[in-house]
C-alpha cells in the first residue's frame, strides 16, 4: 500500500497548477465591474436622524427635504464581455430597476451601458456598450471536460467593491437547484462574495462555464459554498436575448409530477421510477398532439426523460414551433406522438381553465376514505376549483390513505388513470385493480386546484 501511494503522489502533484497567473492575466481584460444607480424614495425624515422629541429635531427638519423625497442609491456587481462589439453578460439582480448602468473595464475606462434584455427565471441580463475591438471571452461546455466535480476553476469579479479580484477553487458539485424552474447551478468553493454577482467562473482553458450568482452563508460572507449558473443554460438565454430582446422558451402544455417509487407497481408497464407523469392536459400543444392525463412521458425529442425537472429543461431549451417526438407510456404500451411546441411566455398564463359539470351523490367509505360526489354545498365548503369528481370528507386513522397524506377537501378526479365522477365508478376501478392482481391503484387528486397522483393500496 505504501508503494502505491508513493507512486500516486507525484502524478497528483503534476495535476495541480503551479500558478493561475497566466490564466488570470489572459482573461482579466474581458471582466468588468458594474455600478448601478437607482432613484429610490427616501423614507428617512428627521425622526430617522435624531431621536424623536430631541431638541435638534426642528433643526434637522429645516434642512430635510421631507420623507418620501427621492434619493440616489448605488449598487455594485460584476460581468464579462462576450463580443468585440460590446455585449456584456451579468446577473439580472445586479441591474434590475437601475436608472443608470456604468461599466468599468480592467484598463480603468468607464462606459455607460444599456439593457438589451433580461431573464429573471435564470437571473441573467444582457447589456451593451458602444465600443469596438474589446477583449472578450467565450462560453465553454458546462457539461464537458473542465467542468467535472473536482476540476479547477477561478472566479473573477468585484467582491465587496474591492475592484478586480481573482479567487480559485474546484467544482464542488453539479446540477444544483436553488429555487428556479430552469436552475442548473455549478457549486464551487472558489471564494464568491457580495459584488461577485454576474462575474464569470472560468475553467482552466479560460472559458466561461458559469455565471456567479449566489452563495450559501450564515453571515453574508463566503464560506466556500457558491453557485454559478451553468454556461449551457446561460448561452441559450443570451442567444435569445441578443436576437429577440426576450426569452422564447418552448412549451409543451402539461402539468406533470415525478413518478414515486410507490407508484411504479400501480402503473402498468413501468419497470422503475422514471419519466414525468402527466396530471393535466389543457388546450394547447400537448392536447393537440394527443397527450392524455395519466400518460408517463418517457422520451422527449429523442432524449430519455429521467424526471420532471429534466423534462422542463428539455422543453424550455427547445425552439418554439418545433415539432418534437414524444414517447409516452399509456395503459402498458409505449405510444409515439408528435407535438408542435408553443411559447411558454405567452401561452402558459391562460392554459389551465377550471370548469366541469357537477354530479352530487351520497357519501360512502372506500379504501379508508369517506367520499362524496361533489355538491354545491361541498364545493363552497372546501373551495373546490372544479365540481366534478369525488371529494374526501374524512380519512380513517391508520389507513393507507392517512399514511399517504390524503386530507379532507381533496378532490379525486381519476382512479386507475380513468376519470371518476361517481362512487360507483370509483369502486369499479378499485375492483379492476384487484382483479388484475395489482396491489395499489393510482389516484389523481386535486388539492386547492393543484393536481397530484398518489398510489393507494387496494387490499386494505
């Protein structure tokens, strides 16, 4: 063992860079400091300057413009030049609501910038300065060599207003998700602080593989957990902002959820938890293409779908108007469909109507659930978003339904991937599952209007 270690140590030492100086010198001219100025209402009257009732209160009032008067507020950030003619990438939160944006180059020159476009979903903004022959850097492949966990990276920017600064570290983790739909963050231990936002994360080839965006910290300073939006996401956004001044993401037009391990046995033909389970299909591209609620999307545009997060990213990165092949699992068979994608920004806000015919009936207990067909009184009592299906009035203690978290007020609209509008239909679906040798049945439940599938044991 000692011999092996002695042989590995020199090789490991050779992989460690002796210095980052040449790399830093090469890319620094393309990194910029960004100063923004915003007019904000000044809520500080005399009471904010001296204690209320102080003998100096009248004195300060004489020299005060009064509460609510506007004042200038400045903020600092970072960015980087991506073209010789002056396109600059930064974070949206760096320049959001700014009245003036000033770019400071490594040489000390300063120039005003205009906003070409922004994308709050990925926190990316594209700026433009009126210049030519600028030094610039290129995007690298954030999924390729140089972006692996353990690879060396350097972060550059304007931390805490200290001017051009370089920090080094490694890629600590990949595919981190913070809060956004399209999140794909690279985690790094290279020091990132306030002011670094919008600056580049470089691989050892001098390519931008991430845009420094956020840190995890209990005190506001770097503790070695920083996040950079992956360049493959950023480049797609920047291309759209440069061409259209806005994003134009593909839109499939379905509501989806992940397939849980407890659902696999209840979905005919599924061998493991994978794909995206369709919970609702409103009017739109998916409906026009033949998708149905209860379908499991296994493949999109030739790519396997591991989960809902990846499907959302695939669809969002696909061109608007493209016709893509979608493979779904339906009733145990794989079905190929062709869907022409819409545009998410314009179609999604009006995509999910909530109107269906009512169908009242008497309550009854099935599978540990006290169920009733919807009545106007129950619809009002539970504030149901639609009036067709079975409303849960009560859940029997220690039942599988209770363990799975089903609650009074939940609305069951499908059982066994078929619509149910009556208790009799629900019992038929349950019996079909038993007769088919299944241990559980898949229910589509709406809670406060939001759809979700749950698998419930049928032999309790």
